[in-house]
């Protein structure tokens, strides 16, 4: 053959050249050789199209790349008019090229002009070409462009040709992603850009943020997708697979992990996938075609994702997610992560699949502008930490870890759950406007700070803040809170790499009392267990951790830790008044024991530094306590309703499970009946009562609780302004009447309350 590239392979009915010389592997090898030479992005693209055209004996080969949001631009061509390069454009969905980009599937036809989607671009001179084969250039479901070959004669391109072209398209996508093949898609300003994407999740912490994406787990970029030596790549793949399998086996053997029911199932599934013959065969096939081991893994992922496109079967999707996860694990064993991820810059948006509260706190305070999670639930402790840190958080943002790239601009609207990745200019402008309005609103809340928190019918409701970190304390003055209604001491423990010593704890509690400067602080003893875990404290494996060995149960069974904490609190008081409350008390006897322990510790303190006033309280978080013996209410100095847990246990609805978390509301008549009963029982015994769950910070819920007789609410600091504003406009007696009437008439209480608030101009 005179032309080194002309192989005969690629002309439809004509079989591959002798000896399979025109195999995809050969094509990739030539591509690698060509791309090894120096050159800029355009030169490389030009080389690619020339090489493909020659190798496939095609008269035309063109690359169309996505520009801006929805425009495909002819970026390189062999065979079409050169002056059309960078000029010819199609919208996504327009013409055969646009349809390929839209659907993410190849189009092959021997008579392009007769195809219903054909659209003729006169500037390209393509009217002469009859046969058309186009494949999407995509990575993991994201379309980056389209690769096309055309011939004048009406040919039926073979499946093998289609597959070979798809393989090259994958290489182009990998190279564009790794930045070794520019231009990627380019914006109007000539800068690389990818399409804007909008994702809807669930707002879990209010607020709006605009900032660059920071991936909790950095993506793995492939430096060179084309292999030099397939045998070497196969060996690498086998070695990495071997390590992956033995790591999974080791995890399954580790009793600490493996006995946790669900976790074990996940690991078993992973083991099954890691040994899946079909998958491993596919990987080997890609390597035989000329890809490196890591590119083969990625190609298999992209292929699986393309197959899944449009599938609505949730089982299939879940299997795919598992498979994808295992593929990523394999990838991590093949390449080292991109080192771009040192630490996020200030204002960055943290994107992750899921995060525990401790992992959020690992990021230096004030660094994160927002957090977006693929999974997670609104009332999880991770969400509580985000709210405590006043960082907007969105959970259940399906697809975000796939779509967002490190450094991409992102808008997070935690109020409504909107996420904009690489937003358009007008969207950014609208959000900047929103941010400035929020700043104004904040100023108006600040103006309310020193005004009484009193309803229009003269009922005072004290508003406190929830806290847990030293950095929360400046909010005491800024928000105008009357004190700290709930100090979650476990957050301090979770921040530490090791159990804080008595001295360290005492120093922290002393600091809190100093900053409170005489205002009330309810120190809650350690509430560990459920989704709050201390890495240095061994927790037993439990089927239902929320119902398990947690909070006061641990404290009473392991009194050393609880006593040490109580001693630290008493030491920190240095004679000042102090209030201590115990979490998750379910029975009078537990409270009696914990109280006795505290009183014993008080006895041990020198009379000179003993607190002048000690108040001992309990969190009411289990329905059983509402029905406790009268003595419970008489013995407690104060009771604080932990609405998050009380709601979860009252309705038997896991607060961390997105399917159940938002299902039942505080304004449900059954829950209101329980609240009224607690109010009455505390009233009879003369016990102070407050409410410190998340609902206290939502104006409508807060007003309803106040209308039911609760006179103290504790919430995150940023909610104090909105709740006070609502309270100062509301008539609590009228609200009580509305709730009662709705209940009697069978109307949904929440709807009636909302309607009433709208009609009487109460800003909820
Ligand atoms: C609650 O359960 O309402 C509460 C305040 O405690 P936590 O959210 O820390 O469990
Ligand atoms: Mg609780």
C-alpha cells in the first residue's frame, strides 16, 4: 500500500486489511505516536482527524466540540472546507451531529441526506457525502463533542468501525479532560468551558454561596490513555485487581466493620463486582484495543453509563452506582490522585458523596462557603454541624460528584436546594443580587437584636442559641441570644484527634462561661452514638445505632468518661452558677443516677469553688419521658425538648434517612398533643421548659410551639432574627385557636397556620 495509513479497513463492506493491520489497536498506536510530537491543541486535533480519515479510508473526519452551553462547533476537519473550521456551528439536538450530542449515542447511515434529522451546513461543503458515522465524545455521561467520518459513496459502516471510532472518541475525551488536548470546549471568551448544569437537591442549611468547587475526594485524571505495551497494561490491571480484592477481603475479615449489617452487604456486593468475569473481560478487551489499564476502567464506566442513560429502574441505577464505586476504587489503585487538592480556598464549595459531622469539622472554620452532598439527610448531625457553622448545605444532590470538577464555579442555594454548576452569567448576576438582599435582611435582623422577643398579645418567648464550638460564641452578641440553650459538648470531642483531657475540657467550658458573661448556658453532657462517632472511642456494632447504646446510656455504663466531664464542668465554673443537662434520658431512674453522680462530684469540690447555683436538667427526646413518673418532673430543674430525636422516636421515622426524615412535622396534631402534655406536666411541677430541636429555628414551627405554651426556644444563631421578627408580628392566642379549629374540622393544621400567618402578615 502506498499510503501508510490506507489499510482498506473502514470502507464498509470491504473486510479489514490483511493481518488485521487496521485494528483499533493499530489506530490507537498511530495516534499515540502522532500525539507524542510537540504541538498545540489545534495541531493535535488536526493530526487526529487526518489520521482517522486515512486509517478508516474515510474522505471526511471531523471533530465538533461543545462551545459554551449548547453549541457544537466544527473544531477540526479533514475533508470538509478548511474555512468552515471554527465557523460551522450546530445547536445540541440540531442535525445529525446535534442529535448524537443530545442522545449520547452514535448515528450511522448510508444516506445521510435522507435522514430525517439531517441538516445541511453549506459552508462545509458536505453535501457531497452520503454515508455518515458519528459517535459522541463523552466521559462518564458528559458530552464534550462529536466525532464524525463521512464518505461520498453510500456505505454501510460496520459495527467494528463504529466501535473503533467510539474508542478514539474516548481517548479524545480523556485527553481533553486531562488538559493534554486543548482546545476542550471553549467559551465565547476563548477560555475552556463546559456546559452549565442545574441540579436540584434538598436544602439542609439555609444560605446562598458562590464559590469554586472543592472535591472532598479529588478526581483521578488520566495522563495518557493510549498504551505502549498491552502486556504491561494487563499485568498492571491484574496486579491492581488483586490488591483491590484482597483489600475488600481484609475489610470483610475485620470484625469491626464487617458485622455492621448493611456495611457487610455493601462489601459483599463489592467483592462480587471485583470478581465479576464480564467486567474483567471487558477491561481486558479495552486493553487489547490499545488503552492503558486506567483508561480501560474509565472506558468501561463510560460505556456502562451510556447504557444506563434513560433507564428509570432504580435497582439498575443502584447496581450501577456500586459498580461505579468499585471502578473508582480500582482506579485509585492504578493512579495516584491529582495533587491539586491541597486545601480549599476561602469560600470554596465542598462537594462530596457523603460526609460525617467530624469530616466537615476537619475543614478549618471559615473556609467553606457551602457544602453539597450527593447523599445525606436534612436532620443528620452533618447537617446540624453545617447549620451551626452557618454554611449553606444541600443534600441529595444526585449527580453532583459526577458533574462538578475541581475549581468549577458553583452557586449553592441552600434555601431552595438549587445547585448551579458553571452557571451562566445572568444566573450569577441574579444570585449576586440575592446575596446583597440577604445582606440587607441580615442588617434588618440586627436592628431587631435589642428589641423584646414578644408576641403582639404580650407573651414573651426567650430565644437562645445552640452551639458547640468556640467559634459559635461570637454569635451570642451578634444574634442577641439570651444565652446558649444547648451546648452540644460532643462537637468539641469530635474535633479532637484524641479524647480531650479533663483540663482541656475545663478550659473549653470555662471559655464558654467567660463569653456567656453571666447569660445562661445549658451544658449538655456527651451525646455520642448514632451518627456521632468519636474515632478514638470504640463503639460496639449495632443494627439500630439511633436506638442503641448512645448518650446517657454510655455515660452511665462507662462512668469514667461522664465523671471526668462533670468534673471538668464544675472546675470550669469556678464558683459561678452552672447548668448541666443529660441527653437521651428515657426513664426516671437514668436521670436519678446521672443526677446522683453529678451531686457526688459537687461534694468533692472545695467549698470555695463550688458553683453558687447548680441546675440539673434533662433532654426530653424519647416519648417515654413525657409519660414518666411525676417525680421526674419534680426532680428536674429544667427540661429541654430535643425535637429532632423526639420527632424521630415519636413517629418512628429515622431522622437521617431521607425517605423518612421530612415525613412528619412538628405541627402534626399528635405531636402538638404531646407538646401540650409536656407543657402541662412541667407547669404542674414548676419545671422550666424549653425546646431546642431544629424546629425551634423555623418561624412557623417556633410560633406553633410558643402558641402551645413553650416559652423558651433554642436554635442556631442565624434563626434568631427570623423567629423574633415572626414572633413580634404574631398573636399566639389566635394561632392556638387556628390550630385547634383546624384539628377539630379535620383540616391540615399546618395549612391552616400558614394561611392565617399570610392573612395576618406574619412573616414566616
Ligand atoms: C435533638 O435531638 O433535638 C437535639 C437537640 O439533640 P441532637 O440534635 O444533638 O441529637
Ligand atoms: Mg438529640
